[in-house]
C-alpha cells in the first residue's frame, strides 16, 4: 500500500513538473536583472531661471549612460518596475565649463579652459513600468587645475573639480532591443550655488 501511494505521488510530481517549472520561471522573471548601455547628446541649458533663446551649438556635449536594475514588480503586460542604479560619464567642452563658472559665480585665473572636461554622475532610484525614471545621487565636474574664488568667499588655489547633487527625471521609450531615452538632469548643491538644468536624448541598448 505504501509503495502504491509513493508511486502515485511520484507520477503526480512528474505530471505537474511543467507547472512547477513555470512557477519557478515566473519567480525568476520577477527578480530579473536588467543591464543597459548607450550614448546621448546633452544640452547645457544652465540656471533654471534662464530665458531660453535660440539653439546654441556650443552648449551641446556628449555622454555615455548605463543602467543596472533589479525587477521588483511586473504589470499585467509584463512591463517591469525596477530598483536601479544609473551612471553617466561624459565630457563638457570649453564653452560649457566657462558657463558653469559664470552660472555658479566662480572667478578663475585661467583664461582658456580645456576642450574636453570629463564629468560623472551616479544615481539610484526607480524605473517605473520601464518608462518613467526617478533617481538622485551625486555628480562631479572635472577640469584642469586652477585657482578659483566663489561668491561666498571660498578660495581654492588648485581646484580640479566641483561636486554637486544630481537628480534626474526621464522617460524611456522601448523599441525592441533599443530604447530611446529622454532625461532632464538637475545639478544642485554642494559646490553649486545655482541649480543647473541639462536635458539629454540618446539610445540605450537593452542587454
């Protein structure tokens, strides 16, 4: 009798294995790790209260974007909501660096700036429904060493960077394996007296 019950149990287990496997697959999908990498052009708009005039080519710069996300929720259409880390690494041109100093009211001893000045931003937040990005973190703008003086009396004899808080609101439009990314970054606080607005647009490869 015990052998018969055991045999029936084994048969039922085998018969229902696809169902268990599907359940496990669903659980694994809920914990999917997402990785994306791409590039974008950004436009240094400047202070948030600036009156937008005509398009200026010297305000255009480039950056590389990355995303590492962990799925925490799926809607009925399979779209994921993720906890994510976002990274950006790019270069600001000479004109943009001068505008940053001017907007933040820094006086510098250097007349000419480098043509390429790297910056980075690291943020954490949410990608909701694989569409809406809300994230915040820190950023840093690098430049060649120089003496600078701020409006608050802060004087640095060999400054090489300015730090700031970095907050981004953005939208992802998924196109198969590629996503169109439109973001607006707000750089504020720490070494920045004024909030800087920088919109960007580019493509991300969904790995």
